[in-house]
């Protein structure tokens, strides 16, 4: 992971961050400037999303978890996610 980040690549996290320890650990190791959030739909998620159709609404929970893991506000985590996405696609 360190090599991926050091070379400037972005890393995408799915809603599994809300219930998988592996994904939480990964998200802690990625700078917010390179962390992307996605729903990975359609995909049958477990945890709090079990039995639900995948939707972008899941991102709210993902952003909340990212905020907790990085010890920042939900607003700051959301802003960082938007900025990383815009930077990746070249939108300023």
C-alpha cells in the first residue's frame, strides 16, 4: 500500500469500510488526498447494507466511517472525498 500511495495512485474504498476490519485498516493508511469512495454497485453488501440494493446513498455511511478513522469531522471527510475525486478527474 505504501508503494501505491508513494507513486501517487488513488485507492478506492467500498461501503465494506463500514463493517470489514481489513477495509478500515486500509483506509487509515491512505492519505485523504488519495482516498476515493465508491458504492461498487451493483454488489450485494453485508453488514448494515445486507439485503439492500446498492445505491450512492451508502456513501454517507462510508464518509462517516472515514471521518471517525481519520479523526476529522464528517464535513471535512466529505470535502476531502470530493476534492480527491475532482483531482483524479482533473476538475478544479
